[in-house]
């Protein structure tokens, strides 16, 4: 869900409340009509009464109360957090409504036959393996054979469960929604609806009652104080449930036998639920993709900021180094000049070609090698303070 904070001003909200129905206005703000009404009462905004919009539509002229003046401690505005559902394209929403409406037509009613004749290949294969299977946990039949449908029921409910699955699978495939089984030792059934795979299963409900010790168990418990005995007994209820195992936020996931309702009469509603779940799943994946893109963009920006920071640090280090070299060059020149003056005062002159003369020339060259300002005058295209550490290495090369 996308969260957004918005400031609602009292006078503006008053005009909007009396210009359109509350339920429509609430949708614009991503709120419920009850939530928006609470905000209006908090701001002391009068609301239209029941039947106001119907009477207005019928042509009646109805006055509405004016906005009462603010009193001390009254709020002139309020900040709310809006929750907006993931956006769904209008065309997809219209198509979804059309497909769901088709499930309510009498001619599209899915009928479960009283006997299993000409079963779907998935159903025939499942019947073969489950009839050979032994009851496992809680008395449910279990088979790890490949291609077995996700049917978890007891022996007494097997025939009914297979007839329901046969009608459901044939109904799904008639609507262009293929059904596949897992090609492994795990029972999994997938219906691909509107291009979205959804895992489904049929399961018998299991009830539990407190375990009552038998005389034999009581005697054994007296002999062995550490004997483990179950706290509950589990019983197959005979009630079947069709479920969507793929998580879809806000979508219904179970259809079951009730006191008056039989699962056989819920297959069209189950397919409508699959359509709604597929649309919600697509919206979720779109939102997750946008969230991944947002995080990737944030990561890219952090890396870019870190790159800029490192470059600035390198440039500053280069600047500090050039300042240091400039200071050292000035110190060397000052020292060379001091040596020259001392020698001239003592000997009146420096003999050309002497060792001291060569040393003075060499020392000045070292000062020139360090001085960044000399390189600026020689290469005017480069700034005084180099942008990279490589410029420092250029400054220390012998001229």
C-alpha cells in the first residue's frame, strides 16, 4: 500500500462534502466514507442527511446548513494519512467485472455430476493413486506420485472430492484457464488465470476432541509415568474446502461446506474468486516491481553520492598536497638564496662550474619541480588545483 499525508482544510472540505456524495469523495482521498465522516465531525462540518442526494437527483431544491464559525480550540485543518490501493488499469478492472458477471449467468453454471464418468486425465490419475494410498496423518489419503492433484481427503470423501475437482477443472479449461499438476513428489495443483498461476487445493476439514484414555492406556500410564499420550483425537468431518494457497492480499481464499451450503454449488464463485485473486496478484507484483525500482534508484543515488564524496576527498587531498609543495618550493628557494648570499659575503663570488654552483642550480630545479604554480603557467588549460591525484604526480615530475 502507498501511504501519503495530506492536509484537509475545513472550508475546502465543507464545499466538497456538499457537492458530491460522501462515498465518492472518500475514494478521492483514499479513505472510507466512515473515516471521512469522522474527520468532518472533528472539524465541525455539517453533513448531508440520509436520502439527501436521492432527493436532489429527483429535482428537489434542498438548502444546506452553512459552515459554523470556529470557536476556541476548534481545528481549521487536519492532516491525514491516506492509504491508496495499488493502481489497477481501468481496462483490466472492467474486464474483471465482466468475467465475474459471466459466472453469475445460469448458462455458465458448473454442475457436479452424481457419478464420475469420463473423468479429466488429472482426475483419473489422482483416483488411481489415491485408491492405492494408505491413510496418513489424521486419516487423510496421501500419495507422492507425480501428477497427483492436491486433494487431501479421507477414503469416504474421495469419490465426492474427485467429482468436484473433475467439474472444476473442466470448467476452468473451458474458460481458457489451464490446470497443471506438479511434476514432482509433492502434490500441487496450479490454475493459470489471466496469465497468473494460482495454487489451489481441495481438503477435508479435520476436527479434534480431547483424548479419552482407554483402560489399557490408563494401565500402561501407571506402569510408565513418562509414557506419551496424545492430548486430542482427530476426526474427519466430511466437510470439504476449496482453497487458494497462493497469497493475494485482500482476496478471499476459501470456499467450504456450510450448514445449508454445499461446495458443489460454489464452483462458479470459486472461479470468480480466482479471477479476483489473479488481478490482485498482478497488482501486488506491479507494486513490488515499483518498490524494487524505487529501492534500486535509492541505491544508485547513494552510490553516486558516495562516488562524488570520494572524488571530492581525492581532490581535496590533491589540493592539500599542492599547497604543501608550494610552501616547500618557497622554503627551498629562500634557503638557496640564503646560501648564495652567505657565500658571496664570505668569498665575494661563487666560482662558475664549481660544486657549489652545481648544487645551487640543482636545488632550484627541485624547487621548480615542486612548485605547482610553474606548471599552471606552462599548461594554462589545467586549473591551479588539480581535480585528480594524477595531477600531483605531474607536478613532481622533473621539468
